[in-house]
């Protein structure tokens, strides 16, 4: 089976986020009041082949731990959905 995957990576609580802080400080000057808690992260999307969703999730979790994130300072959220098979 083929699965679409999106991994959202964000800094762990307590880790400084200078990009988020810069954006948050700039917003009032641009007319955006009342915005707080700005955090900058990244989203990584790809497809994987696996027998089933639990196998796909396990593969992606390993990929996150070993390559896509720095587990010391970053957290990841994984979203997986199966790709509908198309008939020929």
C-alpha cells in the first residue's frame, strides 16, 4: 500500500525560537495585534510504501528519529493517510 505522510516538526517546549520571536515582535508594526505564541517549524511531506498503516507509521517514526528531526530539541507529529488505488 502507498501512504501519504506529512511530518510536522517543531521545537520542544523551552527551546528558544528566535525566528518565532522575530515574527511575533514584527506583527504589531504590521497592524496585527493580539497575536502571541508564534512558533516556526517545518512540514515534510512524502509517500511511503508499506504493508499497512502501523508498518508505515513505524517506518516514519524511525525516519524521524534517525534523520528528519533532532530529537534532542525537536518534536514531530505524523499524519498518515492511504492513497486511493487508481484503476487502469
